């Protein structure tokens, strides 16, 4: 059997001979970089579509390629059901007991039969528990359940963060992002809004545009406030109040507020923030398969979530460097309703943009459906690979042929419609036709056995059990990234100053600013400002050998501890990242926490400022990592995990380049042996034909001579003897021809051995290439760079008043980001 554990290829199955109805030993190995031109998987229920898609994701995981999976039905969570020991006890918690009942088995018996079935199925396809173990070791698999705490909670309502500069500076991308965000939010409210005619859509779009153009993040609370009292005066040429009267705006804001206040919606406010970088890799740089399980959500919330997610992925894609190697995968299991041919749901535009643009950044998109008639095939003409399984109706077949033809025309390749139609008509279970524009012709294959246990959709309870058993709870660092500040409000009652204006307690010569609020007071909460020492600075780090010469922001606050101030001051500082917006005046009707005595003394600030510069010089080193194997340094501000992710992409690009060089190097050698093999095979056939003909002629000649002598003459003449001798010599020549066949077959066997030796030589070079570029094994050297004291620029030093919301018990929560 051929070796399928090769660099940069996905083992999908074996070639299927449609005429003979048999599956051969010829492996189907799919080049991973072909996936950058996207793929479409179409097949009716029972065609094996889910198994093929799981296979694609498993192979990507083994190649350490991260993926974000949108799972509307709950099937893809089966990716976490991987059991290296293949024991019945592993299968037992996950079997469908109704299936056991229908099979007339106890649950334990059914689990044992499923374990045996999977063990045999894997073995038939050259796989075992060790390959499952390698899969589990290669990636971290997670199940997210937005709007639910069954899996890892994921919130997208804490903020509508401003898009990155790459989007802000691209006017078309900026408008698309605004329109999709507004459409998704209104879909959540059950409003099917036209971006041109809907005043709700236009108003929210205008609010988002104003905030994002100023690089300001929004949260839902702030958005509700902006709907009531917009920060702009006009929409187009009309006054805001004329375009959208205050009472109507109040009704819209009330709808949003009611949604947020609903107990059933509370879970949307919990969990990790939607951060594409964290969905694709752990903090240490390990790739992730992040499954977005949304089967529990009502349709409006599904559409809202998918739209926001696609927009976030699009923004992340645009911030990446271009590459021809596969960087990540976006997979949607059932795209029905999200990418229709005529309707224009909020999810359609970002998906279409991703299909057009993501390939340049190494992001491959896989879309699967069992409803071909509900796909926009003009949009899917961007897909380079089509996996087509058994279809339900002639109408489905015609729609698929239409899309396939469009994709072929787009790629400039030939398309034989009648041949494709004939192939599609003969497909069976787990048999697919793959049409890859990077290959010369389509191929039919049977999919390999999936390593994951395909038990069907998981319930929320099962997802919860699976996440807990797999250690899938989010890390504290992940939760810290969810938009909560590193500064924690004290869990003790806050003592207020007896004065209304706490600013009076701070010396007049000290700079005072107020951090902008990003949360609004709830019931029985009051706004309280707490004082903190503030540093806003920039430091220059320079080291030519590491290609470093850059100014970086270093912003900190030191909070008071009750009525005291920490003696070590700056060593107790918290980073202030991102830097909030500052105002010179507080919000109205605010109160102030007590100011520590130290903060009321002028001379203390001079001492703090002196210690600040020592702190910035001594403690704010820039850490750079060096990778000697790939001759690369990390970038300023890049974590070790982020550096490993970047090195993985560099290694993949280098691997693909070196692999292509190896293929070009060995191609002529393989071609020469192939030509000789062809000639040797043809010679054997000729020798066999000649041998059979000479043998037949000789036998006929000998027989004819003897028969003639026996029947035609009464005695054997000298002529008859001569003819017989000639016939016998002819038999000898026939034997010589047979010897020629043996020599030709020996020559062919020698060619086969030389081909096998050449293949082993090629495989060894490929394997060596993989060893050199194995990123997890790369060693890093840490380099620390200090700023020079003359390169420390303190831009703002003084007191910042941090807004907190204090409940009736005196417990405070931060009200700033």
C-alpha cells in the first residue's frame, strides 16, 4: 500500500473504477495548497458528505492547519469523539441508545460492536489508534456555543469593536463591514432591513461609521445611547430628528434594551470575546479547531452570529500577509439559507467577499450542503475544487452542473458536461467525484474511514459533558481577553468622599483626566470615580542585529488600595491596553471615592515621576525571540506563541517551495522510468503475441506434415521428413520467443525495482524536509532589549479618574475598557 503520511497532502480515500464498480489501492492524496482556492461539497443525506468533510478537517489538523467551523446542525462536534485505544468503554457514553434498541442489543453490546466496527474500518484504510493519537496531539479542539454555556461561552455583544486599519483604510471594505454589522444586528431584532431604504439600517450604519472612523469601539449599551442621542446632527441633508423622530428612535433603542434585559439572552453577555486570532491558535501558538455549534439558536440569532463571525474573519484576513500556502480553513457544514442565489441575507456579502479575497491570504473556505438549489453558483465559481456525491433529484444535478461549469470557465479549464453528467448518475454511498481545477481531469474515489466517531448530532448536555471531559474550559488568559480590564474593582464597599467634586483633593498643578465610560449604570447602581496614578509613554527600542528600531507605547495605572497607596508604586502598576479615551470633565451626577493621603501631596508626585523613569528603563524590556533554524526574529510586540504561528506559515511556504523543487528534480527521472516501463510492457505484449503466433504456426505445420504423411501417402517420403524437420525447428524458435518474454519480464521487474528505489529516495528527502521544518521542535533564543534613558518619552503623567459602577452593597465594577 502507498504511503499517505506525506507533507502537505490530505489522504481522502482511494480511486474508484466506475465501470468495474470496484475501489482500487490507488490513493487519493489532495494537495493542501489547492484548498486556498476553496472547495464545495454537495451530496444528499446518506451520501457520506459529513464523513468526507470530517476527513478534510482531520487531515488539516494532522498538518497543523487551524480551522474555524460553523456547525448549524451539531454533527461536526463529533470531531472531539476520537478514541486512540478504540475500546468499547470509550464509545459507550456516546452511542445512540435508540440505535442499540433497534439492533436488539444492550447499550454495552452496541458500544462494543461500534468499537469493533471502527477498529476494522480504520484498519481497512491503513489507519489505527496511533494516527488518532497523532491527530489529538496536533491540535486543540474546542466547541463554542454562543448564547449558551453548554460549551465554551462566546460573546459578541460586549462590543462592536472598530475594525483594524486595513479595513478602515479601504473604503469599500469599510462600507461592507458597516452594512453587514447593521444588517446582522437588525436581523437579531427580527427586522429585515434594506440598506438603502430602511431608516433603522441607515441610522445604525451612521452611528457605526462615526465611531469606527474615530477608531472607537462600541458596546450595545453605548449603541442604545447613541440611537437615542446621536453624536451627529444630520443624516444626508436632513436633520436627525426629521429623518428619524426621537419617539421612533426611542422605540428602536427600547427593542434593543429589551433584548439585552431578557433573561434568555443573558448568556450572550458571558464568555470569551470573538477574537479570530485566539480561535485559530492558543497563546502558545498551538493550532485550534474551533467549532461554532449554533444548532440551539433560533434562526434570527444564528444569522446574526454568522454575519458577525464572517465579518470578523474578513477583517482578520485583511490584516494578514499574502501567501500561496494554506494558512487556515473556514468550514460551514450546511450553508443552506446563508448563501442563496436570489435573496440577500446579511451573511451573503461577507461570504462572497471572503470567497473572492481570502485565497490571496492563504485561507481556504469549504462550504457543504445537501440542498444544491439554494446556492449562489455565480459566487461559488470562485471555488477551485468540487466534491460531488449522490444527488436526490435531476434538478439538483442540473444546478450542480451549472455551478461546476461556471467554476471551470472561471479557472480556464475544459468542461465535458456529458461526461460529468454520466459520472454523477453513477455515484453511490461514500463515493464522490472530485473536480479540481489544479488537476487535468476529474477523479472518482471512495472516501476513507473517518477517525472521529460519527455518532450524529450532539445535544447540549452531551456537548457540556464532552467539553468538560476534554478539558475544554477557557483559560484565564482567554477570559481576560474578552474585553474586561486587567484592573479589578475591589470587592469591598467603596468609601465616598464627603465632597461632591473629588478633584479638589488633588493638587492643582497635577494633571487630571477622566477615562471614558463604556458601560451604563444598571438598576440600583451609581457612578463613582476612583483615582489612580497614570503614565502614558512611548519608548524607543533599538538593536540592529535583531532588525529592531521602533517606538512602542507603554501605558500604566497604579490604583489606590482603599485609602492607602502602594509603597512600591510602579511595580504595582497595571498595563492600560488599549488606552481609553480621556476627557477633562467627568460625567454628570458622579461621585468620588476617597483619595489616599499620599495623592493629596504635591511633592509626592515629583518622587513618583522620578521613580517612573527608573521603572520604565529597568522593568520595561522588550523581549525578542530568535529562531536560528529559519533565520528569523520575532517582531516587537509579538508574543512567543504568535511568533510560532508566523514561523509555521514561513515553514509551510518554504516547505511548499522546497517540495515543488523536489518534484521538479525527480519528475524527469520518474518520467524516464515510466517511459521505459511503458516500452518494456509493450515489448512483453509483442513477444507474447509473437510467441503465441509462432507456437501456433509450428504446431499447425508439424500437425499438417504428419497428417499429410499418414493420410496422403502410403509411405513417408524424403520431402515429408524435410517438412517435419522444418516444423520442429519452428517450434524451437517459438521456445526462443518464450525465452525473450522471460528476459523482457526480468527487465520490467528491474525497472519496477529502480522505480521503487527512486520513490524511496524521494520520500526520504521529503521526510528530511519535514524534520527540518517541524515548528513545534524549533528552539528559540530569548533576547532582551532595554530602552536608553534618553529614549523614554513620558507623554502624560498625573491622575486618571476611573469610572466604576457601584451597587447597593458598595461592590464596584469597572465601567471603562
